[in-house]
């Protein structure tokens, strides 16, 4: 980033008193290409520059964000005034060894070096390929790449500059049964690798075929049933069903929730192991330092069915007397960091996918995703593909379903974890108005007994 | 010459038509979490976007850093890949004077806002000492300028205030959460807040009683909020010019057809004073008007901006909305559904066994174009012998918005604001499925 920022940062951190102060400055450039049906709908390049300052006083926060970064020292002054309205229990931001570092982006095939014309050519080709398939009426394609440079500095002497390059692609094919539009789609993403956009012809043909197969597919009646989830949907499941409640900002000031989510409590069966970690390298949720300058870690959340850890910011870790995990993240300079997941996975089990299916008398095989949501202990997530399982065999295609569950029962109802872990990087997570935050989710195939489903 | 003038000069020289949209806003927020003041914050933002047309092809780019060289270089690169379009940026016309700004919001002091939040949280804690409350205020003021090569030049000033309060009670493994909010252009007075808090307390006491879900096929009543989340949200997707112009909406070409129950009248009204969703001009500078979407069950019109209107051989309905960093697209202003003739109490008192659906989890995450919806009822009540007796749990609701609105039972006399941009009644229908 621009060297002039160094002086600006020093000025800001010297401004006023306060127990703890920090600043983030960000340069962001994103390219976006979208198609809807035959037409290229939008190509745009957006550049943003901005910053934010945060200060702690009287046990609470003041926060200001701005596009005009030269206002930063003035904003710090205001923020200190805002912070003084608080009157909470005091806490310490513990950072002992200040770090000064500049981290290069993870890069495999740099999307910034690919000409716009080349990106358009490949997307044009995918669009033509989808639309040339039988029974396909329309398609949506959304491509985006982002170059985000962030510098973080605080009054404890940390100064950390990081650079993230993200690439995402969502493709959906539409068919129609004469009454309803039906869609099949997939989402992929990477940290620093444009290569994932290339050579997708077979995935696209498969997607178009799935959209076509939906035309004659029957709807599912709402009921409780056994479901086998593929790796992608199981990844969404672990994010929604468990991930959000492991975020300590839900818990740290809520005495009842602290009791319910006491470490050491049983949440699943012996073969269930769940981990979150930005330290797992080269995924979309990977980073070296979070947005409070805390080094990333890898946190075991569930080991052999027992709750063993949770995700923290500096504040939640301090207030719960646990270790900070480096999970305080902000979607951009305009927002304060809050506790978020990074890369969340269900670890491999010992079962074979084939055996899990073979062993299922009556149920649904659900794959791929549209979305998912969590509200406290309840969650829902939706499949993009659904097949009937009958006497251990995968049968006909059904319309997509929505699945719903409850933290306290659904995790215990997992009774089959395969050994074929796969990580999906096509998703983004929303919380507190900050969306979509880059995350990845992964899991092997899993089976859940007694899951509530209805036609999606 | 400042940078934006240089950019304008470049656009004049190189394109047939151009448009510049600039926006600046200031916002401050106060939030309480778990009964305590958590954060006081402010946000300043600014940015601009340019659209330019040459030979019926359009280029768009946006920036928040006002770096002339960089912007022009992006714009030049993008203009090699323009998007076909057949529109003329509008000339300036006289608009209505709907009130969308009030400087009263600037007079609210942080001390007063903090005190108000504290007082109301304490009021809840008095009745429910084990509750954990979140609450907040957010106040914003924004100024925008839109100008184009047809000599249109519109300055617009808007204000916004929002209040929310939520309360969580945990009993065993049950986490109950009830949420109330209000949005306005000018003020949220203490009387409004008192009303919200007393409703919240009333609901908290009923909702702590968990009861069995009624049987399949029972009557379903949606609260105004539940009505939006289940039926209207997927329905409105089909009214958008974006989907109509591409033949993705099942309403395509069906103007004038009776597709819904004749009790249903829904319009999009941008001229409601003090509503945050109101607008005198849309974000392309077109003068806004009230658009009737459904008139006594008959599909009247969709909502279009310039581009989707031209692609559908229709005029813009004055519905363009945008943020600085996105292209304009058709958006709703205030969605208003006409009231019925029976009170909600009378609707409920006639029901032997049924369900009142208020909040949904996971609605809007399926294939909305089909009108299908499916969600977990995160807040819903069981009605038994004409009375609300308790809350249902682990229950899903699904159906199709078109089917559910084709034949409805009743619409209530009372209406309520939803998300500050809708005025909706309670609605009683049978054509939805409950499963648990």
C-alpha cells in the first residue's frame, strides 16, 4: 500500500488517550462480470478506499468508519468520545509481542494478470454451452475477483499488512416444467487461483443435465426422514448447525448460554470431530492474522462428540478466560470485527459412502446447496439436488428440499461419517449485516437420522 | 477543476450520453447487547458511479477514492466490452414533494438515545429478570446528486432512523427470541416504543409455553411480517422487471389476467410521507408514481427501470434503485396491501385449531422464481378454540405463493409496518403445508 499511510497511522494512534486504539486502512479493487440468459448483463470494476478506527474506553467500544482516510485523526478523536459513553466491566486487550509484518497474497494463477477479454471469452463460452443444451431456457453466471489490501495497526505496536485475492464463480441453469422455473447450479471459489475458472465444460454439462432432470421430478412431502448429505451440503450443515453457536460473541455475556455450551459437554457421537481454522492454508477462509491482528489458529470445536473449544475475538477470549483464536473478522473497513468462522470442517470418519447408502432403507440423498441460516439453536439449509434412497440404492431425482434441525438433537442424530472429506469454497457467510464474508466449509458424506425436510 | 469534473469532461467527449451519480452519507449507531451498552459508532461514506452510452452500448464503473487517472483507465478498459442497451437518460420533470427528509433526527443526542434504550431494556427485565436484551438506534443522513447528459440535475436529501429491541429467554434447551423494530424518516416517539415493548412482553409470556403443533391441513394465519417472509417475498421477485424482461417470471405476458383472489389489492406507493422507502425521483431521475401490482386479483403491472422497461417494450415505472457500487435495477418502494373488513381478533376467534405464523427462518433460500417457499417457523403460535395458547417449535411451513394467494379466506382490517417499507394486513389462507 501507499507509504504515506505510515505517517497517517502514527498520527491516528497518537491521538487522545483511551485504553486501546486501532486503525485499519483498506484498498479494494473488484471486477465483476454477470450474465443473465443470452446477454452479458454487467461488467464493472469498482475501486474503494477507506478506513476505520476503533477505541476502547470504560469497557466498551467506539468505532468510526470513513471513505475519506485523511479524516482519520479527527475520527479517532470522535471515536474516543463515543467510547466514553460505555460503563461496562473493564477488560484488557492482551497482546504481548508486537508484530510488524507485511504478508504477500496466496497466489497460484493471479486473476489480476488475466486480461478482461480472456475472462469474458471463457464466460461467453460457458454461457453458450449451457444455453445450447436441450430444455435449458436460461442461465445465470456471476464471476468476481477481488484484490483486497488491508493494513492494521494498534496502540500496542502491531502493524500488519495483508493482501487477499479472491476468485468466485456461480453458475445456474434454468429449465421449466411449463409452470415453474427450475434451477440447478454450483458455486466455486479460491484464494488466489484463477485456474478454478478454467476447464469447467463437464461441470457445466452436468449442471444443465440436472436442471433438465428436475422437469419430471416429483416434489417431496414434508416429513421427518433419514438423509445422506454429500460433502458440500454437509459442509453447509456444519456451518449452520454448529458453527454459529461456537462463535463466542453469542455466549460470553449470556449466563444461560454459557451453561448450555460448557466445554466438556456432549453434543454428538464418538465419531464426530469438528474443527475451524484460518490456519488451514490456501482456502478462502485462510489468513495469517485476523482483523484485530491476532495470529490465526486451528481450533478443535468438537472432539469425539465432546465440546472442546469455541471461536474468539480478543474481547470474548478475555471475558471467558479462554485463549484468543484469531476469529475476529470484518467484511471490510466499514465494519468492526466480530467473531466469525473461517474454514469449518467435519473431520473424516471411518465409514464408506457406499456402505452408508447401502445401509439406508428409506431416505433421501441430498447434494449441493442453495443456502442456509441459523437462529439460535434452530437452523435450516437447502439442497440443490435430491434423490430418493430405497433399500440401500439411490433412485430417482426429486425436487430440491429444505432441511431443518435443532443443535441439541440433530448433531446427535448423525449416525454415519464417511472418509471422503471435501472442502467447498463457493460460499459466503452473513452475520450482523456483514455479508458475504469469505469462508469455506467441508465434510465427508454424513447420514442424519430424523431430519425434518419439506419441499424447497 | 476537481476530479469529478475531469471525469465528466472525458465522458462528454467520448460518449453519446452519460450519467453521474454521487452519494455521501453519515450514520451513527448505538447498540446494546446482553442488556449492556456495547458500541457507539459512526460511519461516513462517499462514492460515485458513472454510466455512459455510445452507439446503444453502455459502460458502468464506480469508485470511492476519486482517483481520476485510475477511474478513467478502468472506464476505458470496460468500454471495450459494453453492454447493449436502448435507453435515453431522462430529462428533468416536476415531481411530487413527498417528505423524505427531516432534520429532527440530527437533534437526537447520544445521551438521550442511550437513556431510552436503557430504560426500555429495564422495563422488560422488570417483568422477565432472566431475559437477555439487545437494542439499538441507528440514524443516518444522506445526500445524493444525479446528473445526466439530458440536463437533468437532481439533488436529494434523505434521513433515516431505526429502532430495534429484542429479548431472549432460555429455558432448558429452548431459546426464545422476540424482536420488534420500527423505521422512519423523522422520529420514533416514546409512545411507539412503549407500544412495541408492551407487545414484546405480552408475546414473551405467551411464547414461553411450548405446545404441540396443530395437525396438517389446519388454517394458517400470517402476521404482516410472516406474510412478507412467506408469500410476498417470492411473489415480488416475479413482479421485478429484471425477471419479467428475461421471461423468467411466471407473470410474463399475463397483464390483465386474474391470477389471485379478488380480495387482493397490492400497490407500490413511493409517495408516503416520512416512510424511508418513499422517493420523488427514482435513482435514474425518472419521476415516481404509484404502481398497482395486483388489482382485485388481476395482475396489473410489474416494476421496471429504464433498461428492463425498454427490453419489455414498456416504460420505466420509476422503480430504479441503486447503491453507489451497483448498476440500477428495479426495486420496490412502499408495498401496500389493502385491508380487509374483519378484525384479526374476529379471524382468530373463529378458528378451532390453527397456527399464527410470525417469523420464519430460512425463507427465501429456495427457488423464489417458482413462487415456492419453505421455512422453519422460528416464531409461530398455536390457536385453539379461538385463542392463542402457546408457541409451536420444530415446525416447517411450505407452499407456493401463487397457489396460496389464489384463494384466500380473509384479510384483516388492521395493518402493520414491515421493515419500514411495507404496510401489510394479517392474512388467513388454507393452501400451505405444515410439517413437524
